[in-house]
C-alpha cells in the first residue's frame, strides 16, 4: 500500500474512532433517558411519525434513523471497502480473501449457534440472524484506543472483515425481512443504479445529478419492500475509486471526506440514540441468562463470532487458501476476532426487525439487552487482549532496536 493510501486509511480510522466515542455516548444517553422519570418523552419522540403520507414515507423517527441514516453509513463503508479491494492492501487476491472468508465464518457459526439455542422460542425463526453482524465504528474505536501498538495491518483486516460482515448481514435483512417485492419499484432502483454507474463511467461530477439520483434509488428500494440500507451499499460499491489522469483524487475519496464525518458523527449516533433505549427492568435483567432468546444472542455473539472469525481464518491460512496479514500473529488475530463480537448497531437493527410484533414486545427488549451486554463484554475482553498483544509487540520492537544499535556499534 502506498503512503497516500496509508494516510487515507489513517484518516478514515480516526474519523470512525471519534464516531465510535460519540456512538458510545449516544447509546449511554438512550439507556439513561429510557430508564429515567422522563422515559415517556423518549418513546414519544422515537415513535413520532413524520414525512409525506402520499409517498408512503410517514415513518417514525426511529424508522427514519434505521432506514435513512444507516444508508449513509453503509454508503461510506461500501466506498471504503471498494477502495481497499481495488487500490489498497486487499488488491492482493489472497490477502483480500482472508477477511471475506473470516466474515463468512463470523456469520454462519453465530447463526448456527443462535438457531440451536433459541430453537422453538418465539421469533427465533428469524431471530437467529441477530448475532451475525459486527459494529464497525465500535470495533475500530476499541482497536484505536487499546491496540495502537499492534501493526497497522490489524486495522485493515478488522475494517475489511467488519464491512463484509455487515454487507452479508444487510443481504440477510433483505432476504429475511422482505415479505413481498414490488417488482416495478425494484426495476426502478436497478435503473437508477445503472444511471449512477454510467455517470461514474463518464466521469460526471455534478452533485445536481448524484444527490437526486441517490435519493430516488433509496426511495425505490424502500418502496420495493427491501431494506433501504441496501441502497447505500450498492451506491458505495459503484462509486469510482481510481483517479483519472490530471484528477487530484477519485470521487470515492472526495465523497468520503465530505460525508464520513456526518456519517460517523451524526447518522450512526442518532441511530444508536433511537435504537438503544431499552427499559432495564429487574425482571428483564433477571431473564438475561435464562431466556432462550437472550442466551442465543449472547452465545452467538461472544462465542460464535470469535470462533467463526478466528477458526475459519486460521483454517484458510493453514490450507494455503489465504495469506495472513503482514506482521500479524495468530494471537493478534484472535484478539481482533473477539472485537468482532461487538454487534451493537446492525444487531440492534435485526433485533427490531426480527422480533417486532412478537409477543408483548418483551422478546425484542431482552434481545436488545443481550446485544448491549455482550457487546460491552466483547469490548472489555478484546481491549485486555489487545493491550497484552501491544505490550508484546512493543517489547519485540525494543529488542529489535537494541540489536540494531549493537550491530551499529560492532561496525
């Protein structure tokens, strides 16, 4: 990876790290607000409907955050993934394969564990999908705070893994939670994406075309009955990442610079604010380690994600299918796999979608509490492992510097 690409990755990670801190504050604020004497105002605001009814967009603020703001987040993530695949470290096919294979393991194993433990529980016919996603912003934030001394390739691996992981989760959302597809609206979305791709190919740069086109794509996918966040992923992957001769930077880079701060600092935290407000009653907390839904989420995230990501990655490297990231050891990869158990954003989204309308609503609430508790546990365990690995890398670097100095003295 060239120096400019490393600098751009560092900028991306810094923004996501700050966003992760804001996200944490927003989630904590939601929990406090939802469990305070003012809780009625929180739920009234979250459920307040706004938007033009004639366009079928009279949605609650919580739904706008879920369908609209997260689409912006996935647009940025899609562009970053494409950039790494086309011109970044993942342009090497075998290195690119590793996070993809690990992400698949990190989706299949948690889903299987959750389905087995939650078998027969209300809503678990689709609730097994809750623990399949990794929260990019939180995971990168924890890595930046506690893993600053491990090699930079760790950040590329975790970023790529989390983006592919979330992309697979969004595809699952589209498959599982689309009851019927309006084909005309779907064809409209495909046409919009084709126009977007053509405009990128022709090097058209005006936002007067792209902004209305992106909004129309989102609207078509939304009215087609598919989860609208797919619009963000599709548009991100279609955005050009190579600059033309005489062009200072590619469109994807320009858009990331403009949109990512809004995505990390506003869109995702606002989603967290309206998704994390779970009433923490003593009854709910008492069920956390007895309810099959919460147990399936906890085991799926904490055990399934760690085993799925690390186990499949280790196997792929041993079989020669993929290459280990530069300067990383298996101990480092295990620590990063634990961070993969931080579900949060998309897991909360799937919990809402899978368990909405099931029973009296307590199933969705207990699943959300399980996501929050497990994500916190994964953050703490992952931080401890990263801190320990950072010390090991620091000692090794010190020993290497001493040997280099001694070699210089001998000369």
